[in-house]
C-alpha cells in the first residue's frame, strides 16, 4: 500500500491546481518537471498492470518518462 506523509494530499492538490490555473490562463510553463521515479500503476485500491490507452486508469505517472530527477542530498 502506498502511504503518504500527513500533508502530501494537500500538496498534490495544490500543485495540480497551480498547473491547471496556469494552463487555463494561457501562461506557458517554462521549466521542466523531472521524472518522479513512480513505477507502479494503481486502480482505486491496488497496484495494477499498466493500462493501455482507452482503458480505465490509463495515463498514470508511471506510464510516462521524463528527465531524470536531480540527485537527492544524502546525510553523512
């Protein structure tokens, strides 16, 4: 089961709202969104095989590849 930090649901909704507002206003986004390294697709409750175009749940993050995420800092 995928778990989320206490505020990540709000953060995801806020990020999606900003993208939708920018798209609706015609504002161009002039930055590259890095890949999230998400590798699993999900239905409403469990992990599933990646759906084909036209199937329910198609178009999830795991089905798209973007530029590599920047390196994450490590604690020493």
